[in-house]
C-alpha cells in the first residue's frame, strides 16, 4: 500500500490516494496533448482509494463516450482521467504533475506515440512492438486467480474485464490500461505456449516464483541465472493451470 497526495495549481482541489498504483503511463494522443498543453503522464489508482476535497470545484469534460477528464475550474490544472464504465474500470488516472509527494515511479509505457508532437522525442524511448496477447484457457476463473497472484510481484494486475459486448468473457492484465495480456473463454489453446513476463529486479523474479506456486502453479525451473541465454538473464519458470509455461525474467545486471 502506498499513499500519495496532490493538488491543483490554486489549491482549491486537493486529494489523497491509497492503494497499489500502476507504473507511469504517458499518452501522446491529440486529446491528451490539447488537455494538458503537452502530453499526459499519469498513474492509475484504485477508484475507491481516492479521497477528494474541493470536488465541487472540478469541471468534467467528456472527451468521448468512454471517459471524462477532470480539471480545476479555477486554475485549469489537468487532474483526473476517469473512465465512465465503472464496472469495467475500477481505476482513475491521476496526472503526475498534480502530485505533491515524491512518487518513486518512472515512466514505463508510452501510448499513442503516432500522435505525438513533432517538437519532442519520446522521453525514455519506451515503445511497444507487441501490442497485446490473448489466448483461451480451460477454466477462466481458475486461471484468472492464478495469473492475478503470480503476476502481482511483477506489477502486472487485472485491469479490464472484457466480454460484455461480444459475449466472450475475459480478463486483461497489465501495469495499467490498455491491457497487454488477455485470457478468455473458448476452446483452450493446445500445444506449446510459453509466456515470459519482464521483471525489473531479481527479487521480483523470486517473488513471482513463490506467488505462482502458492497459487497452484507447478515449478518448471527455479529462480536463477541462465547465462546460456545472456550473462544477466535471471529467470524462473512455472506452469499455469493449463500446463502452459510462464516465465519471469530480469535482464538487469545486479
Ligand atoms: Zn485550482
Ligand atoms: Zn490520450
């Protein structure tokens, strides 16, 4: 559990938030750029962990049918990115610039980079090549529980429940939205499937392995260096409830 405090420029709106937070995501879409005057860096926080003061001073702009953006009506500070469908999205995005506390967070994801302004480069060079993966599992509830537990030490969590529109139930996981990894119902995948998730530290790899075994996974390779892949390749392997191999790997030297 972490706690962060923040406020708008004039101080009319202040807030506190507790819970577990996503890494920092930066959106370069045209709407975010116009809203903030640059790009929008935010973390997703649990909606029920947010306590607001001065809420009546916030004006909400519905920039699409799916989201409203909250800003201070007095000073204009961009503050909250609030998805409308509260069953699907249990989080609110908070503008990094509104936070008063030091956050201990770094930019992990850049999205809508095709719409970025031509006057800057993506600050940390993080871009996606693979947008997301989606596969079917035998028992969605069982696998959802397994992945939610096993991936938590890596900062990856369920961020969206899908299927209300197309009838196919599923869960999307990621450090935040948009989800990067989905499991869903349907005829389960047969044959070989191997998923490797990125870990920032070796301790996170160890924690992943423990959490996965605690959630019903089977050991498929203890945490340790695999120097035949790379000199700093530190990984652990488990199998998920369907027998698929799931790995966490840290490539940072230590
Ligand atoms: Zn203000
Ligand atoms: Zn955006």
